[in-house]
C-alpha cells in the first residue's frame, strides 16, 4: 500500500469540514457520550447525520451466496434511486453531511445516472464513495467516473484466479474486474496526476481464497491500485463445515465455542457510533438506522413522505436509539453486527 496515497485519501475525507459541519460533529460526539453515560436514559439526538449510505439500486448482475441482492431474497422491491429523491435529501441534509457512500445493496453502476448521483453529492461539498464489482467499468464509463468527482472507488476482487473468484462471485469474471480497474487507473492518470478517485481493491477473504493472499498482494502492486484491504466475511449461519469459514482464525469474525457453536467475536456493548452518527437511505427513500438492516425492517420514515428532520429527530428513531443503549443484544440485526468487531485482517 502506498502510504502517501493512504494519507491523501484520509486528508480528503476531512475537506468537507467547514465550521457548520465541524460544530455538528462535536454535537454528535457530545450526545453520544451523554447517551453512554446515562445508559440510554438520555439518548436524545441533537446533531444531524454526518454520514449517509445511499442506495442507487438493489439490482445486481452477480449471485454472491451471502448477499440478499445475489440471492434475490429481498422482501422489499428492486428498483433505481430517482435523482429527484437524492436532490431532495441533499437539499435538507447536505449542509451537515461530510461523507456519502453511494452504496448499500446491488451494483451501483447498473444505475444509468450513477455519475450524476455522485456529481450531486460533490455539488454539496461532500466526500463521495461507492463500491462496485467492476464489471461495467468500460473506458467511457471510467472517464465519466473520474469526471464525476468520485473520491473513493472500492472494487471487490475476491480471488486471484477465475476458479477461486467465481466460487464467491458467482456469475462473475475476474478478467472484467482487472480490465475495469485498469480503465479507471488509465482515466485517472490521463486526467491529472493524483486525480481522484482513490482506488481500493477489497479482498473478501473466505475459505476458498485465503491461500491466495500473497498473490492478490502481488496483483495489486502490478495493477497500481492505491490501496488493498483484506476484509473478513459476514456469515448468516457460521457452523462446522461452512464452506466460507477460513482455516486461519485471524481471517474470520467468528470463534468456535466448546459446545460446537460458532459466535461473532463481539461483546455487543450497548452502544453504536455507526447508528448514532449516520443512517441508510434505500433506493425508494426508506430511512433505516443501519447497513445491517438489509430488508429495511426497522423503518424510521421515508424521504418524500416526510422531511428528513422529522424522521431523524422523530419518536421512532428516538425509541430505537434508546434500545441500542439499553439492550442492543436483543435486536436481531445487531447480533451479527461488526460494530465493536475487527473487520479488516
């Protein structure tokens, strides 16, 4: 990893912090501290979200086995984010927002106006990122990505050979990932040396590919990407013999207990900074408190039907926050949550 580029990306994340946003970040931290000390008795939110995950689409071209998009297992509908929905959201939240991740479920670059969605975030002075399987990054799209102002592009590359890659990225082609990466790197350097986005290869380490870690490091250096991250896998049903469990315990999130059951390596403390400082907005405007709520079961409200202010500071959100600070372990989606867990190996 190029440390200079790593630091440059971290510095870029701070650039949206003007006086108003910095003051909001301080309010969020103070409120979080009060909520912890009172154990939920004073979990009153006074700050606006500093980050949002915004879903361009639930559509995806792949069939990954631990993903509801890949499994086609959603109970909520599939669709595309309307630019007007994003404009409405940013018009209200943009002055406070520092970071927008244009990703939740699905493949973002199936959205025909994805670059316009990024550009909308940039017009509000927000650091913008997304995550892709890189199958649609043709040269013209790569140039559009650079021109959109995207700050961070995470490319999922979960194998160093086609045979290994397709065991998790079912229906995918490794050569398309490599070609898409090269197209973005070429467009980026052609536009201007040091131009964004910061390109990250994300290697989801699972049983079939853990032996390829040395090779993916070599490939990352050859491709010239700005950063390589090794991410452990979330499993819905960790158990003996699970094909995705790694042999190396340092490369997984779960431990085997003496009774033969597997459990997340997490104490599930009654707190969650991720939920406190941000939210998720689905393609159709549903506001949910966390990226682990993939089916939007914990609906706080809907953009377009309510002002975001009414949702964020409303009674449903307040009730959920109180539960987080008193009995987080009783919430089903929190039981497999990475907040408080080491995610990257």
